């Protein structure tokens, strides 16, 4: 019952946001029409029906795993601890000006707790500064999703990717760092007969909820203090030929400062991460091939005594083949791997250096997975998949608090039903 | 379809944009209001509209794009032959816009009769029909 009440509160929270946004966007029209003594209700109604659009989605997944828990108590059991729900509104005010916002509710294992988290996913004003037949240059302001690689912007919308689980490069622990920034974006698009070029530059503050990252650094799910974001930036260059060939380069640099009310061994810590992504995709009628390669550099500097200054160089890549057996039924096969430190690929160095306290398997992960996606109709979709994993760098310490029990070889089965409108 | 609607349709022009070789396609027609029929001169123009890149007619009026659901055979044929894309590609474009706040997808209609009704009611609309499904009382204008 208490869970139900919390859910309702979260929902209320983002319905409030949406109602406010809609009210604001309509207000501008009310003011404009003050010149006329009589409100033009027909126009008002037409704006409502033609220019303001709502869309949304909801996804619920279930898991059964062996070896380790994946989002909830799934080990040798069944967990339903992944729920994603979004509701968005889009309003095109004029050819060059639009407003948009999305509220997101997400429940993802112990990290968010059973009550989940509601957040404003994005809320932006988009203004096209220059436009001709082939070129558009514009700016966005507000909270903007980061265009990184192929899936980051829509990572929580199951409809936009072939499998329930995204590759390690996108995985949970770095989700909040890379998800969005509150600030601005400058973008440019140029369309030619031989393909479309697009460029974006984002600048702002990343999300402040970085519990997952903090837990990794403190090696403790019961984290103390929090990360406060500093101004950061990211950029992506993309070439796209008819959505058939996609080539993208992304670079992101995110800065965070550790803050705690009480002086502790982590006081003074600064965390920064730089990521470079190379993304390739080929889409044919029957199949799609996707590959992404990511290099990450991270620095942990200035902690009072908890950890020495550390620099780290990580590597992620995957290859994914999607085959459409029928127009609405696709099978996907993926090999995915993560290396937390390229100078210690097997994790043996750190295991030996820590006298066995830090197990080697926290330094790598490999995943072979196979999945099916069935688009039942326009609104409903069902996914099912199996993952076999070797390594534990992406095992959540929230769902697996007893670090000594974490297994090196593990796997899970997952199913997910999604609805969109 | 009711007779009154057929009469109304009489005043609407159905505009043939491109011809392809497939016999299936030759039955597929893009339909727009006569005022906007000179703004689509190539398949790139048509593609720009349906991927929601070109969102306004030259008159300054917003384009209302109507499509059938993804699993509709006519939709699949239209996307492949008229837009030279695959349905899953155009779906990706629409989804990205929808869920990043950068645009909105076309409006989905459930049937051809609904498509005709919507286009009839809205001078800024664009959609498509299968010629074989529509009553003979519709007048076509082939500008090519």
C-alpha cells in the first residue's frame, strides 16, 4: 500500500510539471489575443488539437538470473524491478520555435528502491537561428538529452533499441553522468544528395544524482555525501545516408565535485571523465548491423585520505546484428565487452596489489546475448532475451550488496512488455 | 463512404508525384491540397515532409502529415517505393524526434477512409491512398 501511495505521488509530480508547461504555452496565446475583446476560441481549440502533441510509453520487465542479481532480487527467483514510464508534450509555436518536455518515472532495482524515481527528463526551448533548403542552425536551452553514440538520447525508451539491455558502454553506472545536461545546445544540420551531416555541441551541468558512481568509488552501496556537477561539455558529429549508413563520433567531458556536510576521507574529491565514441550502423531491409567503440578516461583527484589520486583508462565495444524474420519480428545477436582498465585487462594486477581484497572480475565484463523483439501492433511490443556474462564490472552493488558472493560467470533471462501512444 | 463526402472529395485534387515501375506502386498516390501541389518536385521533397524535416508549406502554414500504422501493407509499400526507405528506418527517425523533444511524428489514421476524411478537412494536409480503394468520383490531376 505504501508503495502504491509513493507511486501516486511520483505520478502527481510529473503530471503537475506537464500541466504547468501546457498552461504556460497556452498563456502566451491568451495574452496575444487580448487585443481582440473576444477570445478566438476556434483558434484556441485548433492550437490545442493541432499544435500540442502528447506521447508516452510504459515498459515493464521481468528477470530470472543465476550467479548474480540483475535489477532486484532476480537470482534463482523472479524480479519485476525494471519499470520505465514517460509522458511528453511537444508544441511547435512557429516554424522556428518549439517547446518540449518529458517526465520520466523509472524503477531500476535497489538503486531507485521499490518506489522508483520521477524526474524531468528533458524540458527545452528550440529555436532555429538560420534556415535554408538544405541547412539548419539552431540553439536549444533547458534540460537537454545528450546525443552520444546511437542510443543515449532515448536509452530509457525500449521502443528505440532492439534489446532490453543496452550495451555496457551505456550501462547503469554511467547513466546519470551522461544522460542529459541543463544548459544549452548549438546544432547544425546540412543535407546533401550524398547524405546528411549533423553537429551538436552541448554545454551545461549533468544530473546530480550519481549514487551508482559514488557507490563504485566508495565501494559501498551505503554511500555518504553526493556528487555535485560542474560545467561540462559534449559534442557529436554524425553522418547519415538515408538512415542506411550511420557514422558518428562523440566526445564528452564531464566534471563532478564531491560534497558532504560532514568532513570525511572523501572530502575534496573531484571526479572527471572524458569519453570518445565511434559509432557505426548499417541498415538494410532485412537486417541491421551496429558496432560502437568507446574509450573512457577518468580521474579521481584530491580526496583527503580515502583514495590516492587515480587515473583510469577504460575500453568498451560491441557488435550487434539484428535480423528481421518478419516485418514485426526481429532477432538480435550481440557480443559486448567492457574493460575497466586497459593496462589491467584481466584485473590480476589490482587483485594482487590489494592482496586479494579487490577481486579481478570487477575489472572486466563480457556478454553474449540473443533476443527477440515482436512489435505486436503499433502500440504494443514484447521483447525476450538471454544473456550469458563473464566478469562483474557491471554488476550492481546495490542489488548485490554482499561483494564476496558476486559470481564471475552468470546470466539472466528477461522479458519486457511495452506500450506507447 | 457517404455521398456527401464523395462530393466534397470532388473538389480535392489527387496529385501524382512520382512514377515507379512496380505495379503495386502505380496504385499508390500522394494526396495534397491543390494550393501546395507545386511544392513537391522530387522524391527528396516528399521524403523531407514525411521524415518531418520540412514542417511548413511555403505559404507559412504548418503541414499536417497523415500516415497509416506501421504494420499496414499500404504504409510499407508507400515508405519503400515513394520515400525509398524501409519502414523501420522512418520509425527510428520519428521515435527519436518524439522522445528527445525535437519534433513530432505524423498523425496515424486507422483506415483509408479516415485518411481521406482528414485530408478533406485540412487544407494543409498530406497523405497517401491506394487508387484502387477510392471511388471513381475523385478527380486526379496528373501534372507530369
